[in-house]
């Protein structure tokens, strides 16, 4: 079972890191969660710490980033439609119904929308960004230099008879 869990975690984290430029996760209070005797075994089996470790290093490999929402961010208790926050939301309540705007969503879908918005706010607040965190949607402008592979024995990027661009040193 441990090997199956490990394999599943590797496959999931690899897919997330490769597919998304930004991954948003919550910093959960696991020590407090395992005190619930009905959930303790399931929470321990989920390997949340290993999931976080893997998704962080794999995101770096793929040129992406992981944004960690503070453990006090109320992703489940906040309405993704209007932003109203419920004081209490027991785990037994599996759907989120907002008294302010009337939206009704699955509790986990509501939390996922809130975490996505949290990630968008973090990215927008960090400076000019592209839509794709890895820059795949950036276009090279016509006036900028594009890297050219340098062929052995030829000067300046394989182009014979051309001078080096200004501001660069000839190799």
C-alpha cells in the first residue's frame, strides 16, 4: 500500500507541476486534524507533507511556482461569489450555501475557487506577470535578439561574415 501511495503521489505532483505554471495549496494544521479520532488515520495516510514537498520541487523543475495559502485563510468558509464569510462551517456540511448572495456550491469547489483567486491576487501583487507563469505565452518582439546556436569554427552564432551585435563580446 505504501508503494502505491508513493507512486500515486509522484504521478499527481508531476502532472500538476508540468500542467500548471502556478499551484496553490493550503498550509493545513495537520497536528490539530489528527486529534479527530475518526479522521486521524485517513489524514495520516494522505501524506500531505510529502505531497507539498514533491509539488514544490517539481514546480521549480518545470519553472513554475507554488503559492501556499496561510492556514488561517478561510477558503471553505468564504463565499466565492460575494466574499461573505461564515462564522462556522462544520465538516458534516458538504455544500456551501451563502446567505448573502444565495450561491450554492459543493464545499470543496467553493474552496478551490477561493484558492484560485488567492493565487491570482498573489501573482498580481508580485509585479508584471504573464498569463502563463513559465512565459510560454510571451512573444518575442521583432527588435529583440533571438539566441542562435553557435556552430564550431564559425564566429558569432554560426553566421559567417556578420559582426557581433553591439553590446556583446565576440567569442
